[in-house]
C-alpha cells in the first residue's frame, strides 16, 4: 500500500470513532462544511473509490439521521445549517450511493427552506455559505416544483433589484465587511461569499428554464464589472489578477476556493459554457494559466492543505480544468499542488486528537482539524479525485461541478 493510500486510510478510520462517539461540538450537529455531514461525504466516496471492503458510512448516516431534528432551530445555512444535511442526502441519492425517495423525504423541508431563504432575501443576505444563495442552490434540484420555481425567480429578481448599474457594468455589492465601527457592503469576487457564486447559481437557474431573460441580462452585465476590475500586472508578476474584496484596502488575493482568481476563473468558465461565450472561457483559461507561476506557498498566499484556502483546494481547481480541457499543463499543476498537500499531512503522534494539522489563524495557529472545509475530510476528497481517472462529483457542494 503506497503512502497516499495509507494516509487516506488513516483519515477514514480516524473519522469513524469521531462520528460514532459524537466527539464534536453540538453546534456542528447540522453542519456540512464544519460538522459530521461533510465527514460522511468523504466516507461514502472513500468506500466507493478507495476501499470497497470498508462499510461504515451508511450505518453512521443512519445513526446521525435518527438523532437529527430538522424541525428544530431556524438555521438553514448551507455551511452549518439544515440545508447541508439534506443536500448530502439528495447528492448521495442522485449519485446512487443511497436508494431513497428524496422527493418524499425532503418535501416539507423544501417548503421550510423557501421560507428561510425569503427571510435572508429580505435582509439582502445572498451569501453562499450563510445566506439565501446556498439554499437556492440546494432548491435547484427540486425546480420542477412550482413553489421552488417561483422562489428561484424571486431570488433572481431580488438580486436584480438590489444590484447597481455602474459605468463598468452591473455591481453586486452584497458582501458585508464587518468593519468597525460599522461595516460596509461591497463586491467580493468569491465563491464562498460573493458574486462568483451568485453568477454560477443564476446560470444554473437559467439552465432550469426559470427567468431566463433576467438571468442572462444579470450575468452579461455583471461579468464586465468583474473584468473591469482586473489588476494591471507585469508579464512576470506574482500579483493576483483580481482582488478578493473591493473594499479599497487591497488588490491582492491568495489562491483559494473562497476568494480570488480561481473563483473568477470558475465562474467565467461555467457561464461561458452555459451561454456559449468564448471570450469568457478564454479569460478563465488565461487566469488559470497565469496563476501556474504562483507555484510556491508564499506566492500563492497559503500555509496549509485545506480545501478552503490551501493546496488541496488549488489542486481541485486545476484538476477540474484538466477534465474540462484536456490541457496537460493543468494536470501537471494539479499534481504539483496535490504533492504539496500530501507532504503537509500531519497526524497527532499520540492520537489524542482527530484530523490533520491546519493553520487556524494568528489566534489559534496550528490545530488538528477533521472537517470538510478546513480539515482532513476535505483533503481526503481532494486526494481521492487526484487518484481517480474520472471526475468525482463531490465538488458540487463547492460549485466546482
């Protein structure tokens, strides 16, 4: 068994007692990105694509679901609320990991999700991880329901009504900076919290045949705004092409899933395919190729290997573009970052904690983390994709598929 397979096996078996004995904060009971449901996503994929003799994921899912109470609490955020577990159930059913009648199971939940999404729309919270757009991305799978279709049309209309037309294009100023003494709303070129996720979801709504004229206009007027904010860089520059946040403080962005250049590239590629806009696709490819030169941790602005803002996430982007284009340069770049991700896997020597070592910021610094967004579950999925000859659809929850 090679070293990578051994590390994947460790990640998998490390998660089993964590979930079985509920060794995580109660606050994370409903969380896909930070709690047990994301860890289950890794387990199902591991059992399917790495070790078909392993058989723990279904039993653990049944245990967790038996204790799950979606009627309790009003947090429906995709990241850490009720939408996450139901996204997982729908995803596993659609990709034939489970055999469920998801339409029956989720019927009342879909109705409740519409109500919660409406609440966030009234407060202009369009955030993918924590607001309405993440809920709408989940609802897209139920777009044949009239109430869902009507809500998705309402979502697009609210985006339109609260956007701002400028001389550079249509602005989507929905990112709240939380600056003290009072925050400001501005644009963010982000999949986690900003316009990149919004435009991908609007394109998916268009593909569902809903509010197509409004969707197309919203996208065609918003993309020029983003393109007009490209940084001026030298041919040999290591500077980001696009800023993460238009708050006037910095034009920089790291290579990450959550913000910056790779986010813009993924949005342009997706929308370019949907609307047959070759210039958007060409700009996406330019962004990906330009950022190949940022091939060190320092140049990329990263320190660990998580999916959110580490080498595992960068590898996932380049692997995706390899599958989309067949360009060997993307495959080589994906392999480069995956090797860096594998090199950074550090388990606790005394097995006293779960997960692998991650950088949690200047306050917490290095800690062992096991979740999907920042920990070993996400790194494990990235490694699985790198080992498999075909694209694996787990990255749907990150808007990469």
